[in-house]
């Protein structure tokens, strides 16, 4: 079983992921955005997940990242 140094903290469309990514970066957290749909498109395959992305952060930054994401979610729902 392999363990990863990164944890998925958010997933959604491009616009929401961009907002989360910007907030994380503003607090000094470097997120990794995974876009399977774009990877499939570049490889020449069709994709049902176009525009759907996932945000990962390093486990050392997980606690702070989750707090920021909770705050962003609350602002988006208000």
C-alpha cells in the first residue's frame, strides 16, 4: 500500500477551484490542481469530466488548508 504526501481537500468546477487555489496561495499554501479532463483531452481521448478539477495540498499544510477551504465554502454559500 502506498502512502501519499498529499491529500485531496477540494473538488469542483474550474471557477470554484480557482477561487480556492487563490485563497490558499494568498496564505502561503501551495496547492496542486489535478485536471483529469484536460489530461485526457491532451492525450486525444474524450472526457466526461471537462472542467472538473481536484485540489491537493501537502499533508504538512492540511490543517490550515481545511480551515481556509471551510471559510471559502461559507462565503460562497452566503
